[in-house]
C-alpha cells in the first residue's frame, strides 16, 4: 500500500493537451503512453484532459511532468493545509477493494 499523499491540482487541462502534442523533446505522447508512464489508467488522463478531473496523486503528477519534459510546478499546483484540494465528482472517486 502506498503512503498517503496530498493530491496535486492540474493547473490547466488545455496546457496538458498542448504539452502532450509537443513534449520537451518535440515529440507527441498518446493518452495510453502517458498513463503507462504515470502508472494510472488511461481514463484518468482522459478525464484530466477534459477537465472532468482536476487532481492526481503526487507520484502520478511527477511522472506525468517528467514524461512531458516540464518541471512539476509548470503543470501542477501542490495542495496542503493552506491550499486544499478540490473535491472530485463522486463518479470519479476510487471504490475500496
């Protein structure tokens, strides 16, 4: 089980889409490829791109930024006591196994 992390808030879905079209090395990255790099389901990346979802776990956010070739804080806003994470819509929250 992973230690609990504060979620990171996506700065802009449009920026994510733009960076996926042209990564730091000039190539394009697909939703599936980015999801594989982040260790999450492709639907999570799809929801981030459309704005249906605003947050990702810190390790996912770091992996996404790394794959896109940008610094973490270019794409993500850290959350914590002074900057609470927005509530995700109920249909997107994880169900305990």
